[in-house]
C-alpha cells in the first residue's frame, strides 16, 4: 500500500509540475492579439536613417513616420490600421512612399500580418500623422489597392518579418516583384526592401546592408 501511495504522489507531483510549466509558458508567450498590439506600437512614431547616412555617404537619409488611424465601420475589430509615409529628410513635405498598413493576426501562419495598401490620391494623405488621432479617420475606399503582406514572428527581442517566399507582384521602378525582410524592435527597424525585374535581377533596394531606421520619437502624435 505504501508503494502505491508513493507512486500516486509522484504522478500527482509530475502532473502539477507539467501544469505549472504550461501555465508559465502561456504567461511568457503573448497571445496573437497582444502581439498585434505590440507590433503596431513598435511601428508607430518617427524613425530615420540619419545615423546610417552619416556613416555611409551612399545611404539615403530617410524619415519614416507612422501613426494609428481609424476606419469607419471596420469589419475586422481585431486589426489595427496604421498610416505610414517615407520621405527624404530634406523633403519631408513630399513623401515618396505612402501606405496604409492593416496589422492583424494570421492564425494559419502563426504570425502577425502587415498588409499594405497603396492609397488613392496620395497627395491628400501627406502629413496625415500631424493631425490629432480623433481626426485621422478614413473610409474603406480610401485604402486603395492591396500591395503586399509581411508576416512577423515573435523573437526574444522583437519581431522578424518576411514577405512570402515568392515575394509580391509589383510595377515599381522597373521591378515586377518585390521582397522584404524586416527586423523590428524597440530601437527601430532594419529593412531589406528589394525590387526584381522579369529576369530576376535586382534593380533597386538594399544591397550589402539593410536600411537602418532608428527611432526618434516614441508613439504617434495624439
């Protein structure tokens, strides 16, 4: 009888230990919705490549500004919508790249998906983040055309994001396909944004090093 009591006690301890371990792992790993919020918060604010441009005269000095916006009658309450623009630091009023980003969970890929849209009437949105959040509202038709998805997976110190292996179709400066890999964390973001022609030759984008955006202003203008 003593032997069976000992075995039962051991089994009970093992069960409790495994349960405690599972609970600890659950607490350590953010839910997908928490990861969506974290990715959005890491993207928001102002980053630039000024430090990289000073160290490497061939690197452009670019500012990236990102803020949260709101879609009227949003169909996906689990998604967060951002507006993002990039401009040369000496021409901030003339952004050369503008996107809306839908940040949402992708349970099949076990990742956070950032789906970018190219807005119609791009001039209308320049400097949009300068408005208070209460005025940053748009209609679904304002989003424009979907461009590409980047899937971000949680790392110990941030997120690693990649486009699908085949990239995304494009028609930008001679490129018919674009790929991107990003490293996103509290200090900023490294991006390997590249465009390829119909023959698979890279025609623009990162070469020997990533574009190194470093955070200048935490959070968006409220």
